[in-house]
């Protein structure tokens, strides 16, 4: 390999190692942040669904109480009408009709409320389950971070030191084009297969490939700027 290509390759490997470690550390932190966010959302949802469930339950109870009292009114009125003890027969009849109508409405509402309660209970159950899962995921993310972050940071310090050492060995005229490749997040080294750059499919003149293979010259791809590997 051409000595300049060796210098680029060493620097590239050092930079890739640094990128990988940084991404790993960011991933550990992001995992915990997202885990905490999920717990927060799940806790809020569990609280909301519990409140909803309790509200619906209260409405069910109120409906049952109303139903009981109107049933009593209806039954009492019906008894007074049948034993002739109603002080005002016509008023008692109207009261009976009104009570029966109210009972119909309350029974319909009661069925709807029971359905709503089923839905609210299921939602609360699901929210509680999600909260448990979120807490477990957060614990796992914290565990992953605790067990790896310090070592990864220490590896990053070493890798950064090693990168500085190999960066010094890169010839001056290659520093700007290398930095440009890094800035564009492009690979600094590219393979050539069947006469084209594997990275960007640009044709590579055979004499260039040959010079690279014979370690006679350093060439970069005309398309992506990556340095051709032998
Ligand atoms: Zn290319």
C-alpha cells in the first residue's frame, strides 16, 4: 500500500472508532432519556385512565340510585292507584307515567354507562401494563448505561489520543481533502470492483487502479472523492 494511503487508512480507522464510541455513548444516554419519557407518559396515562374509570363508576352508582328511587316512586304510585289510596287519581296516574318514562331513560343510560365502564376499566388496565413495561425498559436502559458508559468514555479518551497521533502522520496536502470527506460524512477509503467505485459507481480508469495496486500513486475517486483501495 502507498504510504499516504496507509496514513489515510490509519486515520480513517481511528475516526471510525471515535464515531462508533460517540454513537454508542449517545445511544446509551438517549436510551435512558427515552425510557424516562416513556415512563412519564405512561404514568400520566395511568393517572388519566384511573380518573376516567372512577368518574364513570360514580356515574354508574348515581344511575343505580336514581333508578332505585324512581322504581320506588313507580311502585308506591302503582300501589296507591290499585288500592285506591291516591289522594288525586289523575295526578297519581301522571306520576306513574312520568316515573316509568324516567326509568326507561335511566335503564338505557345505565347500559351505556356499563359499556363505558368496561372500556374505561380496559383502558386503565392497559395503561397500568404499559407503565410496568415502561418502568422495566427504563431500568434496563439505566442498567445498560451504568454497565457500559464509563468504559466507553475511557475508550473514547484513548481513541481520541490515538487519533491525534495518526492525524499528525497525514501529509499536509491531504488534510483538507480528508477533512472535507469527513465533513460530508463520506467514506475516506473506497474499493474498486469491475472498474467502478463501489461507493458511488463512478468509473475508475484502469491505469489509476493499477497504480494504486502497485503502490505507485495515491488516487481518489472522481465521483465521491474517496481514496481508492488496492
Ligand atoms: Zn466514488
